[in-house]
C-alpha cells in the first residue's frame, strides 16, 4: 500500500531562490525533451527513451550557453526525462486503444503549476526538519510522520503562497479485519444537495458566498490595473511578460490567491468528511454515477455551481478509500436512467424534466424525492 503525504515547508530566502531555479530548469528540460522526441520521431519514426535523453542532457550541460543547468541536481533532470518519456508512452497507448489524438504531452509554461522532483535517497528527516539535496535543511509544519516504508516520488511545489513537499511511502500490505457488511449504498450527486444516499443521509455543499464575493472584488481590482498595461503593450508592441508589476498589484494577487486556496480547502475538506462517513458505514458496495462533467459544464447557467461541487473529487476519494477498506465500488453506466426509473415498480418516466424535484410515478402513484429515488435505483446495481 502506498500512502501519500503533502507537507508544508518553510524554506529560507536563499533556499526559495534555489527552489524556483529548480522549477525553471525542470520546465526547460521537459520542453526540450518534447522537442527532441518530436524531432526524432519525424526523422526516424521512433521515440527516444529516457536513457538516450539523459545522455544528450550530459552533452548539453557541457555547452557554455547551458552551463546554468549544472546549478541544480542532475538526478532532478534525470527524473524529468523519465516523466516526459512516460507521458509519451501513455499517449501512444491511448492512440492504439481508441485512435484519439487527445492527450499529447504539451509544453509547460511559467503559468503552469510550479513543481519539480527531488531525490528521495538524499532526503533525510530529523524531527521537524528535512534535508533536501542542493537545498539543505528545511523546516516542516508537521512532526509526526510514519516513515516505516520506502520513500518514493518526492516533489517540491509552490501554490503561489506556500511551499510544499509531497512524497509517497510504500508500506507492507496489512490484512484488515473482516467486519460485518451493511446494505449497499447508492449515491446521487447533485447541485442543491451534494450527496444524496439511498439510506436517506444527505450531505450539503458548504456555503462560500462570502469568499466568492471577495474573490470577485479582488479580480475586478486586479483587472483595472492590468488593462492599462495591456493597452500599453498593444500600442508599443512589447511583450506583457517584460513589464514590471507594481507592489500593489503583487499584494492584490497574493491576497486573491489566499482566498482561492481557502475556498479549495473548504470544499476538499467537506468531501473528505463525506467520503469518510460513507466508508465508516462499511457497506457491501457503493454505487456512483458516471457523470459527463464536460457536457454539464456547457450549460453556462450552472457551470460555476458544477465546478465548485467537484464531482470528480468525490469519485477519486471513494476509489482509493474503498480499495483500502475492501469495499466494492461500482460506477454505473452513464446512460442508466436512475432518475427516470421508479424505485417501486420500475416504470420509466421519459417526460421527467430537470425542474421536477419530486418524482411522481404515473403507474403505481409513488411520490418520492427525485434524488432519493435515483440513489435507491443505483444501490440495486450489482
């Protein structure tokens, strides 16, 4: 079993500079690997593997114009070549399976998520501190970490405010005690009620209206500062990235990022609470819907509510939590009419509309909440 950890770290100013330098070098090497793999494939119709890319990077680092690559860990760049090579392998596998061009590895920009790998065999913990290669000793926010297994896939990241160290620990598989199973649970996901269970339990989405208002207000203030800068770039034909941001703009962007992270944490924490409660019931199986989120987002009136509901996060957490607790998870067919089917007699009501929040069966006369009816139907799928 592999358990992931994400711990906040507090680097010093010099260490921050080194971390950001690592972000830049790994981004450059990843983009360089994409160019080399594409060029080689166009010439020879073969892909370069990570070992061949690593040999070319050794030659590249000897050139004077690329000598700055020697300032960061060599193993870090080696891991980037493996990541890029694996990305292309996954893409080719997708093409063979369903002839789909989507999923091709893309360039990383400065606006992309800032992260970089770090060496696990050089990473040592000592109480509330950790030693990282090329960076040194960094303070942690947590003290108690169970590190009885093998460390793997360690990465540093920056979310715009704080620095994070994430890694996985591979533990020995432990046989869980067999507990008596309860009745199967069907889960219907919605916007008004986030999770409606077949046993009658409901879980609401937390209110973030105050945070949303502050985010909207800050976005407007930032937009008013950006507009003259954009107009200046159009007139003078200069790149926007060359313009220096004012201190006030930097402060506003940090404040905006703070509220965005706070909102994300509130929503994720709520989903963790919901999924943990469902696992504690220890049902025989959990049945969830396979929702077409991309199609749902095309409705612009509901797109913001759908985005903040984070339906995929619910599914993702249930997948690994069910696996760790020996609970069967079933994903129902996307076109299964769970809402239109009567949970009492099985009659399908084709004229059911989205605004109809109460299900009234024309055959047996059953009157039941629409979401509860769907959850009961889902719980019967085996």
